[in-house]
C-alpha cells in the first residue's frame, strides 16, 4: 500500500511514496491542515465551515464536500468508486484524517524529542539533530493567521525551542561545549528571554575555560531580563553564578570528550575515568560543606551501578564512605535521603558485599530511630533499604521492614517509592519453597506501575521477576515474552546487566527441555559473560552448581564432584556428594545434620532437592520427612528454576523419592 506523508513544519506539503502531491487551491490546503491539527480526531462539518470562512456563503457546505472529494482523489487515487475512504474518512457529523503515526513531520518531531530525553548524550544528539532538521520554516506557515492553528503553532514552537536547548545540553554532556556556544548565541539572538539558554551558554563558556566570559554572559542575561521584562534572573541562573564564583568542581562533571585515539578503550575504562573525576569532585565538595553535593554524588553512583561492571563495583566501593559523610552532619533527614537515594533495582537475592550491606542496614536503622514519627518518603526509603540489603537473611526484621515500606508507599501514593518498596518485598519472598506465585504478583505490579509512570529500570526488574516465576512453572512461552520485553527495554535504556540474566534463562530453558549438551555450552557462555559484571553474589559458585544440577536432572544420583572448584556459598551442600561417591553413608548423614540453615534466596528449592538426593541415597529416614515437608509447597514446579538460572528437574520427582 502506498505511503502518504504530510509536512506542516513549514508550508503544508503532501507526498505519496516520496512524490509531491498537487493539493489544488488554498481552501483544499486549509481543509487538510485543519484535519491534521485535529490529530486523528473528527472535526464536525459545521466547525470546518466556520474555520474556513469568516462569513460562510450559502453554498459553503457543498463547497466543503467538493474540497474533500478532490483531496480524496489526490490522496487515494487507487480507491475504487463508491468504496469508503480510509485516509480521509467521513465519520459521524464530520471528517477525520487518519495518517500513520510517523506520517506527519510534526508528530515525528515530537516523538524524537521525547525519546531523546531518555537517551545517552551521543544518541540524544543524533536524535535531536534529525528532529530539528525536519523544520523547513514556521509551523503551518501558510496558515499562520488562522485562529485554529494558533495553539498548535505555539505548542510546536515551544517544543522546538526546548529541543534546541536540549541539544545544547547533550553537547555539554558529551564534552563538546565549544560546539554549543555558537548555536546558543544564535538561539538567544531570536529568543532573548529564555533563561535556560542563558544558563547553558554560561556553562558552555565555563567548560571551555572561559570563566570571565561565562560571568559576562550571566551579567548580560541579568541586563536583558531587567530591561526587557523588569525581572531578576531566576534561581537557576543565580545558582550557576554562585557556583562559577566558587569554582564548584561539580560544574566540570560530564563524560570525557570523544578521543578517536582511544577507540579501542573498554567501557570499564571510560567508567573508571568518570568515577575518578566524580571522586575528586566529591572530596572537594566535602571541604566546602555542600550537603546537597552528597545527594548529587549518590545520584551519580546510582547511574554507575545500573551500568554494571566497573561502574557497579565503584558505586558499591564508595557507598559506605558517602553514608558515613552524611552521618557526620548529625542530620537524620540528610542521612535518610543519602541512604534512600541509592534505589538501584536488585534482582538477585544474595548480597554482593555482605559487610557493606550490614553497614548500610545499621546506618538505615540509626536514621529510622532519629527521624520524626509519621509517614514520609524518607522513612519509606530507609525501610525499603533495610529489606533490600537484608536479602538472603532470616532475620524477622527484614520482612517486617518490607511490609512497612510497602504500606507507607501505598499511603503516600508515590509510584517511585512503591516500586522501591516492592523490590524490598521481592527480596523477602524466598523464606520458604513455593513462593514463585507471590513473586510473580510482585513482578506483575512492578511492570504495570513502571510502564504507567515511566520507571524503565523497575519495569525491567518486574519483567525479570516474572521471567523467573515463569521458569518455576515451566511456562517458557511466557518466559520468552518477558525476556524479549526486558531486552527491548535494555537496548533502549542501555542496561547491560539484563543480557546476563536472559542468557542464563535460555541456558535453563535448554536444560529443562533435556538438551544437555546445548545447555552445558550455553551455561559456560553465560558464565563467561557474567565474569566481571560486578555481581560476585550471583557469580561465585554458580557455574559448577548449574552443571551439577544438570547432571542430577539427567538422572545421576551419586555424581562425582570436584571439590577443587570454587563452589562459593553452595559448598556445604556439595561436599556430602564427595562422601556419597566414596560410599561413606555415615559421613553423609553426619554432614547433612551439620548443614547450616538454607539462606532465604532464589535457590532455596535447589538446595532442598540436593538435600533430598543425599537423604534418599544415604538412607537417612530420620531427615526424610523434614526435607519433604520443606519441599512440598513447591510441588508441580521445576526445582531451582525459580532462580531463572538452573534446574534439577521436576520437584515432584524428589517428593516421590522422599515418600518411597
């Protein structure tokens, strides 16, 4: 089918498969423009007549129908006689134009500007350049005097001015401040009242080493605003002037300029350079006593954390120092904000740094005691932090904090707070077997909440939680959908850690379908991708455990294990298999009785199944009933698959063996 497009960012144009269409007279063009302004909504014929004629003649309605008929012949020449029009349709009391969403240049422009706001600086710059290139002149240029275009022209013009400033901000963030200066100067020549443009110009001058010129720009802005509008500069301009005078190091923050000679440099190295600059700025702002900079530092740490690898490691490394610095002020509200601002979504239920986690929990508990009573965002974030950082533990305080955080967030009706609190609830949903449905409900709410409120990173979290729950049910059709959705969001928002989990998911899917060789290769590849991702709580011991689970799922009951491998936290559940392979059943029974309590994490059912194999093979009837009781709530599930990483096969197989 032919593609018809329209241009309104300048004089009105129409084209069909790239060929310009002849639109006849000015009233034909006015009808078309009026219908485009309506944005796919019906315009009654009475409204069209009033808009087209200041004093409608008696034959106005007939003339309007003629204009519409002429336009239809131009826009849809292949339409058979008397067949209903699809593009310019009659509906109810009027007419409606229904072009495709990308068929109108103004609509493409809006979409591009909105999308650019969520992109990294380099990609945002490309997107904005393309968007601004769509403008050929003033919007609806040949209908500029019509009342029915006024609101739309004003809206589009304002959006264009913001896009110019957004592009300048992207240049600054990308380390190309020198290129932003002339563009901003030209922009301000036509629009001298735009304070954001003055702010960006002064900042660009400062970042190119011209501090004096930056201050001169701010003085010029003050004069222009005072003489033209009788106004003083707003808080953003006043704050920038103070920061320049203080030579605030935060003004220099931003990605390093592109260096072609470093084209082969790794992402981790770039992150490390960025972190070094941030750490230097952080040290200097403490000397200035700038409390707000502590919170800004946490915001940057949060951004680094979701990048994984060196960024995640660096953020984790500096977190306790930032919290300690906040506590030194003796201000519980500040401490609460600094602790709670690190709301990085977490999918794995074992801590990467238990010592750091314990310190964060202790600081959060101290701040909770010092805070005034009552529902506040600060209290909610502290409670959610306690729940998150207590992952894997069996302390009763952790699930209590998760419930309290969720209740406060719901009472405050704050979507971002609720997403954070739901993450805490998820972390405390592994206290026993069979809780995959509860986790799935949390994931479903996160997906819905985040999609409605633009919380992209938490939407990814919800998708991964639902993926895990689908694996527990062996519903791989649902798993595929959630994996694809998570990867799409990951591509759009540059969240590299998502691919780690979806790679393990596909290895698990192969294992569940009995494709052992394929699963083994996929697990080894996934483990290689996981190395260096900055998640030791997930990585340590995972590959040997997953390969052992694969062998047991294939029917091995006395698998030989290599205790020389790094089994990490799973070692106590693996060592008895070495004793079993050696035929020492008494030693196996003794080892089973000495097992520590299983952590409350996503591999709880997997450990229960390892115990089940050992209990059955060692003939320990005394332990049999206890293991069966712990595993029974997961009946009908795939053992360990709720982790989204590995499986030992159907839980029912182990329950049956324990019952025999």
